[in-house]
C-alpha cells in the first residue's frame, strides 16, 4: 500500500474515498480522484487519504 507523496494526492484520495463509499457523487470527482476511484481499492484510498499532511509538499516535486 502507498502513502500520499503530496498534499494534492492526499486530498484527491480523500475525495475518491468519499465517492467509493457513496458519501459523494462520483460525477463530482475531477482530475486524479476520478482515476483513483476506479483503479484503487477502498483500503488503498483510506491509507493514502490518512497520510499525515505535515511534511508533504503541496504538489509532487515541490520542496
């Protein structure tokens, strides 16, 4: 299982997880979260969404 590598990825995983659980509508998803909801399991999304944001860059490649 993977941890999020950026705050943007962590946020996208959270949105995808919400849609996967039926809490939000899949049609509301945009960008990476749209792909994540189809390609990742609920457990994978949960782990990625629960990654601590403290030491993560805003986007992958940011320092």
